[in-house]
């Protein structure tokens, strides 16, 4: 670092000096033999960022430790991001996914989180001095935001790489990744939510970059939830390791829910859906560690907030006495959101014992192997489906009870027009039409009269000779076929 400061103090280009040192340390190396050594002038300094895939794979064991060392000892944000992007884009695809935690995540992500926190602190500290006249502060803040967007992009690359393995992922092997990513996502959403007060009315000067930052964090969280769906927990790991890691993930998502509740309703609902899903998926091992009170309290608060919003919208529509489609659509969305939160609360608090349909004789193994299958059309009829564990069935299977709500309406009989069966035109029709035309005077007639007479001849002949189509009765609504 003394050399770095000296190079900068002497007026030399820091970036050129940095990449020259990186290239010499990585490509040439002090211990490299004379046969492999390449003159510095023969290779461009930026070539490391354009190495072919095969060269990256071959040089990974020697290059990665040096890159990580430079990353740990560098104090420059831009160089940090450049090295991180090189590792993620060029060397991460060649690492063994079973050792990612030891070789990469545990060494890089803690420093990355501290780097992001430092940038966020610097951004918040200088934001109040932002003005259209102070171009220096404006340029500094925009550079920080651009660097943060690039950092989020690098984290997205890490998550996408793990997702691309197409295998079940054990949380222990990547446990630094979810917690670090969620910390960065939460900080980003909090900053975007408070941007009006942070930038003191001068938000328009950085609005485009803040929007890009929010979109990058939004995409990163969606990618992370996709990854966590693939995660399985190792039952052999001590509860203070694997179990607590999953608990931290769920509690972090719960904190994010409280931040984004007023920012994006659809994203808020999807995050809640994921929390409930993961809580029930790993309930057998994390049930005692979860903050159930906080989860239920947050759901109840969201139910009350959405319910009061529905009432306010309904009152506004009544007072305005106007048929505004936009207000009505907003009311429907808010009502749907309220119903979603209520159903999520019921689903979360439902006793898991009522979900099992088979219990082994020793009461140790439980399975969900019987389900109520129905067409998507009839799905809304099912109000609930649960087992009765205490009912004696003479089997290790449980009695399954489902409640249906049928919504019927009276349909009146419709008497449509009776149509001719054109597939069964008899010979008599041809004879009838021919005789009628022979007996008619069709010469020197007005076109309207001629058309009327021709039409009447054809219709009368058809009614007299062509049979009518038979009308088929509609199927009974609640027939056996309807429930298949």
C-alpha cells in the first residue's frame, strides 16, 4: 500500500500502475520459470479481463489466491468492483460448487458488505449537500451510485452461478451468500424508501441511478429467492450452523417486507408468500427458532392496513359518485391483497399435524401422500382440506375432510332460431324451387321486387322440404363428468 500511495503521489496513473502490478503478479509471477515468462511489452495490461475460458480454467489455482489477496488489501472502491467482476465473470464458473464457501464466499463477501456499507454511509453523508450548482458533489454521488449498481450486478452473478448448477444446494455450502445479499438488499431498499428526505428535494438529480439501483436490488432478491427454493438443509449439521442460517434468512426477509410494504405491493406479497413457504418447508427443524410472534404480528398489521385502505377507497368512490375504472381497479387490487394476507395468516397458523395424510404405526414418520385433485375451474370451490388424526379408520392413513362451497346461478332456457339441416337437403327441394321459378315472371322487373320474390321462393321451398336441425340439451352442471 506504501507503493500505491507513492505511485499516486508521484502523479502516475493509479489504474495503469495497478493493472501492471496485477498482471505481473498473476501472469508472470516471481517464481515462474524463464521458459514460461513473457515480456511485459508483448501482452496488453488489460488482457487479463479478456482471457479465454480455457486459460481462466487452467490458471485458476494460481491466479485466484493472488486476486483475493489484492482484493482484501485494496482500499479503492472502483478497483474493488473491477476485481470482483473479473472473479465472478471469469473464474467463478470454473470453481467447484461444493467448495465455494471456503474458497470464495467466506473470503470475499464480508469485505464486499463492508464496502457497500461504506459507500452507503458516504452517499447518505454527502446527499444533503447535493445541488444543481455543486457539480463536484453531484458527480461524486452519481459515481458512488453507479459503483453500487455494479456491485449489486456482481452479487447477482454469484447467485445466478449457484442457481445454474441445477442441483440441490446444501445451505452450509453457501451460507455466507444469502445473509450478505439480504443485508445489501435491505440497505438498498431503505435508502430508496427514504430518498425524498435524504436528498432534500433534489432527488431529480440522481433519480435515474436510484431507479437503476432499485431495479438491480429487485432482480437480485428474485434471483436469491429462486436459489433458496433449491436449498436443502443437512440434517447432520449442528443446529447452530445450518438451522440458524435459515432462520437468519427468514428473519431478514421479514425485515425487508416491512421496508417494501409501501413501495411495491406485488413484490411485497411475493416476499410474504416466499416467507410462508420456506417457514412451512423447514418447519420441522426451525420451528423452535423462528420468531413466530413477529411473523404473525407483521401479517396482522398488513391485513389491517390493506383493510383500512379498502374502506378509504370505497368511501372515496361513494362520495365522488363517479364510475372511475381506475379507482375501481385499485380497490379490487387492494381487496385482493387483503384477502391474500388473511389466507397467508390462516395457512401459517394451521397446525401442521392436520396436513399429514399418513402416519406410521410407531408415530415417527409422517407423509403427505393423498391430495384433493380437481380441475383449475373448480379450485375456488375448496374452502379447506385437513385431516382428522383422531378418527379411527383401521389404517395408518388419516381421514381427509374437505369443505366445498358451490356457487350456482339460475340459467333460463334460451330459445334460439331453428336452423335448417343443410347436410340433408332432399331432391324435393330442387324440384320445388325449379317449379316455382318456371311459374314466375322474372323479366323486366324492378331489382328490389325481383330480389324479394327470389328470396321468398327459396325460403318457402326450404321450409317445406328441408328438415330442421335437432337441438341438443345442455349437460347437467353437477354431473359425474364435471367432477372428473
